[in-house]
């Protein structure tokens, strides 16, 4: 028996059963055995759509897990940064000197040989020692220390230090002046391009 005959037989049996069960009225009969191509197309489209929705839901769950992992990593990074800043700026309670962080200029910035860069420190010190190096080794004998105070601003001493650097790269770090005669720990080093 082919599919079309089987469907017609099924429709006839179903119509008879419904007529016996509900003799008062006629009901429209829809069966799964339609040979209409539109019904097949719609059925296949619905099944495909259902499958696609399931796939998207799975992908959303995977993405949600990845977002959660990234959030955990961000929290870990923030905690590490906070503890690093605490160590750099630490208190002098245990006899250690507080640290300072060189916030600006940033590594990779370009600066002029004749115009001093704008220096920003985490402790907002107005007096500090600026260390200028051609190699980035601030323990080297070639490091030039420059005392910067409100009476001797950086613009007055910068050109001399920059001219002493023969290459196109200069490294700087600072120590804040604490009180009358104490210096902070050496800050982070920053690599700058000289123009």
C-alpha cells in the first residue's frame, strides 16, 4: 500500500470514529498524513527552526559560562592591582619608606628634548628626584638624577638631561621627597621616545 492510500484509509477511519463519538456536529479533520507539499515544507521548516533554537540555547549557555569565567578573572586582576598598589605605596609603620607610582607619562609616549613632559605622581609630590637613564637600569652609574622642586621646576632641568641621551629612547623613574631629607622607594620605570 502506498503512502497516499494509507493516508486516505487513516482519514476515513478517523472520520468514522469522530462521527460515532460526536454525532451532533461535524468537525474539521486534520491529520499528519497529508501529502500536500506545503504541509511537508512547513513541517520541515518547523523542525529545522526547533533544532536551530536548541542549538542557539546551547551556545547561549556556553557563552554565559565564558562570561562568568571572565568576570572571575577581572575580580582576580582587580585584587592583584589593589594589593600591588598597597605594596608600592605601603605605609612606613614597619620602618619601610613609602613608595610612589609614576602615573604619567606612560610607557611608549613621545616627549620632546626641549620641552619637559608632564609628570604625575600617585602621591602628588611637588618635590621629587627624577632619574633619567639611557638603558632602563636605574642602578647604573650613567643614570642622571634631577632634583625637581617648586623653585627648580622640571622645565629648567629637563633639556640638559634629554640632551645627554644620544639615542631616541629615554627611561625615567622618580623618588618623592618626604619631609626635609627622606626619599621614597624608587617608582616604576617608564620608557619614552625622544623627539
